[in-house]
């Protein structure tokens, strides 16, 4: 119906079609030959008339004045070009006009013919410059301020600048400072790193190698492959995925994510083992925090199904963390879903330690753990085990330690 409508009822003809049809019609209707002499005589008579009436000027300059005429032409051309450039830099070529159909005002460029609804960027920049001259550093223009912030280390230099005022905070946290890692679904592994945009990387390892203290690494929805020995984090940074659904951002991990003496934050990320069977089950943790590091997490999944080691280990004096809405699962027999040891401390809020083939939570050797509305259930071993002068605090009434095959709690005399 649409094809018939456009061909028979309301056909569409372009301007090129009409021009071709007109030329064909003129060619078919003209039967007589053109008289060239008559045309030339008409042109001569028209030129004489134009000369007599002053509409046409005829001159025959001498060779001596040609250089001067050329110089005048070049000078006038340079002046016009300079005026156009000046209008571009000062915004004088932009003016407000009114749209005849809608009655709305719009901006029109008299030099280029461009028409836009929003105020031109050059005028906004000039207004920001004027505000900066009046209000000094508190109104420093955003574009040069972001450029200056780019020379600073995110932590602590850029963070200290963000405390000066609102304008400086916006510049210090500009989105251009975020390091983006592309998933394999976008063909990241096949891309040439030298041709990628600034702050875009093919792998998480490449982003970590280029990261500075305090940087943010953003992961788009998709899968990321990490080869052995895994990832080592020794500077403060943040890893951001999908804060609403961590299953949208999945890291296929071979090896261990090790936080060594630094502070880190991870949000909206699932870490699991690759589904490709290797034939040999290695003993590796998904996450290990050591040497006084602090790893805070929100809405993450740690799954060690496919390896024989513990899922997550927090070890060493001053090693700590605060986890909220984190799921820990997938450890094999004789392993733990979560192990806190050697004087470390960890706080869990609304976390789930479940479906582990070994112990759910093991706290040992002077370590401490606090649980708030957490679920420790459906583990093949003991749900919660305290050993060697360790401590666990159950806060509130929402904690559920139930349904574990070898018992829900096991506490020695020193704990």
C-alpha cells in the first residue's frame, strides 16, 4: 500500500528530476537551429548599452599599476579575513532571530549561515571569562580549570583542590578523568590501543597500569577477561560497574585480585571463574586483602566455583573493610567462603555467604567480624566458625545463620 501510494496517488519527485524533465522537454520542443551571429550581435548591443548607462566599467590598466592593484587586492582580502576571524572569536557573528513558524528565538551566524536553538559556546565562554574577572578564583572557567586539574594526582592533590569551592569540586571530579574499560562484547581485545580515545582501555590490567592514586575505573556492561596471576592493586582507587545489578558487569578471573596495603572501593561487579574447564582445579582466592589494606564493596558477587581455594580472605593487622550487599559463594571442600584472620577486621551489612561446599565464615587468630542483617546459610560445612581468640558481633535482629550441613556455629573457648 505504501509503495502504491508513493507511485500512483502522491508520488515524490526531487528537484533533480524536475530539472532533467525540463531539459528534455526543451530539447524536444526546440526544432530550429540557433543563430550564433544573431546571439553575438545581441550581446554586443547589451554591452554597449551597459557602458553608456554606467552599469559596466571597462578599463585597460597599464603594466606599471598592476603591482599596486594586486597589493590593494591582497590587503583588502586580508582585512576581510581578519574581520571574520575577529567576529568568530568575539561572537559578533551571532545574533538572535525569531522563527516564523514557532515564534521562538534562535541564534543565527551571519558568516556561516548556521542556526541553532541554544546559546553559542563562544558566548558562554566569554560570559564565563567575565564572571571570572569579577569573582576571581571562585568563578574560574571550567574548561581551563579542568585542564589544570589534569596535571594533578587524583589523590591527594586533586582531592584537596575539590575542597576549595563548588567550581573546583566540579572540575576535580570531571568525567574526563574517569578511566573507561571496554568489554569484550565491543571487540576491545581486537582494538589497537594507540588508536583508542583518551582514558579508554582494552583490559582492566591496562587501566590499572595507567591508573594514578585516587583514579576511578569504570566498567561498562559486559564481560572482562583477566589472565593469571590476576590483578594487583597497591594504590587507592575505585572500580565502578553497574550499581543496580552486578550481574551486568562480569569479570572472568584467572588468578586473584590482591589488595596490598591500599584503600579501594568496588561497586556493582561480579567476579567469577571462567566457565571453560581447564582439567586442573587450582587453589586460588578470588579476593585477598593483606598488609593493612582496606577494601570496601557494595552490591558485588564473589564466586570461586571452579577453584579449590577460599573465596575471599582478609588477613593481617590493620587489614579491614566494609561490605554491603555482597554475595560470597562457590568455595570447594576444606575451604572457606570468607576468611578473616591475623588481626584483621571486617564489617558486613546485608551480605549473603551461601552455597559454599566448605565453611561459610571462618574468623581466626585475633580477627574480628561484625554482621548486620546478614544471611549465612546453605553451606556444606559450618556456617560460622570462630577460632584462636577471634570475635564476631551480631548487630540487630536480622542475622540468619541457618541451614548449614555441619552446624550453624562453632566457637572455641578462646573466642
